[in-house]
C-alpha cells in the first residue's frame, strides 16, 4: 500500500498541468464548461482528463468511455497478468518459442511501431529487451521493499539475458493476425512505448465521442486534443527533476494537437550504496542510464514521443541532439546534472510566451 501511495503521489506531481484559472471555466452564458476527472490504476499511474462539455452528465459519460478504453489498452499491453478470454502481451511472452499467438489488431500495430522505432533509434528503444528489464525490475522491487539489503543484479546474469533481445526474432504476421517470438528465452516489454501509444489512441477516440478540446495525462504522458475552448493552447509544465528544489517545474509549453512526454530518473528508482539506479536501462551497457535527470519530447504522436524520450535518455547529448534535429516532427529538452537546460532548435516555439 505504501508503494502504491508513493507512485500515486509521484504520478500526480509528474502531471504538472498549469491551468489558466477560473476565467477559463466558461461559466458565463450557455457555453460549455470545463470539467476534470482522474483515476489510478491503468499503467500503474494516475490518469487525468480535462475537457469541455455542456453539462456534468455529458462529461461524466465521455470520461467513463475514455476510462474503459484505457483500461482495455492496459490489459492488452500487460506483461504481468492474464485476463479471461483475452490474448495480451503476457500471452505472447508465455508462448515464446512454442507457438504463434492470435492477437488484437492493436497489439499488431503497437509491435510494428516498436520494431520501426527500434531500427530508427539504433536499438536505443527496444521492446524486445524484456528479458533484461525483468531482471532489473525484480532487483528494484526487492531493493525498494528492503533498502538495507538492496543490491545490483550480477553482471553475468545481465549479459546472459541480453543475448535474448534480438527484435528481428519478433515475427508479426498481419495477414494471420499473429505474433511469434522465435527465441524461447526472449520477452517483450513495451514500457518505452505502450503508454504513449495508448494515450494517442485515447486522444483519437476522444474526438470520436465528441471531445474536440481535451487534455489527457497518463502518468506524465500528456496529449492535447485541439486547444482550449477559447482558442488558446493548453499550457503544460515540465516538472523539475530536482524534486527537492521547490520549483515545481522548469518550463511551460503550449500544446494543441501535440504531446509532451518526459523520461526521468526521479520517479521509479532504487538506491544501492547511496547511488540511484533508475528503471530506464541502456541497451549498450545493460545498466540503468544516468546521463540526465530528465529528457522531454514534444511530438505530434504520443507513441513516438514516448519512445523517443526513452531513446534520448540513453543517448549522449550530442548524439541525441543530432538525432532529434534529423526528425521532422519532434523537439526535445534535456535537463542536465548541473541544472542547465538544453533544447533542440524548434523547442522554443512551444514554450510559454
């Protein structure tokens, strides 16, 4: 329960959405009013939805539909639990080296995007890295529950597991709607992309149910559906990774039909001998990445922003900057260890004026 409360508090802090105040509630006349709702559980974090509706009943109906949709994605992309009558990613992992698994089209799309991004980032965002991530997850959980005896996984174990992370052994058959893992020791982990993919799909679904102006935040993966009702963009804060500084956020950006995703080392981590080890693992070393406290990515697609934030977190600043500058629809901001901030050339266009 304590861990759950800690994750809830951390996720709530990560949202860092800067609202414009009571004037934006449209309480005059017959125009739509702004409503907000939140819940915990999907993707083990807090989901916050802000939107405009003519009545509380209308927003409640839309909110319920969005929650149900996100819960569906949570179950589909879950690698830890099985659900009656549903073939999810745990089903795929359990069948590694044994048989093909017939899956929902959304899983096919997610995994196809994952393979594309893995190639594009030179393997810095690899959904086939599950066998290594599983080791770190187990040691992090144990170290969180018993900090006095926290320890690092053996190097030999990491190296052995790393031999089973070849994404080319992930077979996707779109015609048959099946997925197969050739290597019986490999497993998928879509933590670097799954939440962002789900948020993007949720934003598209929001439009389908009549929400033209909404802001969706799932554990800090923020996606804007249009702008605010008054025509101005949504204003979203980038949290200060130095949580003890008291600043709250280090920048504010304006979003309309775009997403902001941050990867950092200050939410999910454990400590061994006084050193922090975060949940993002560098595939080049098999060790937690530690170059930056946080990297934030702005992009038109939330799934792409999610994957890029992970990849950039693993790259050097120079490599990451060159990579982002080569992309047509992405900008990034790095918070450095000494507190300085570096941004790609187009990031300033989104910053609060």
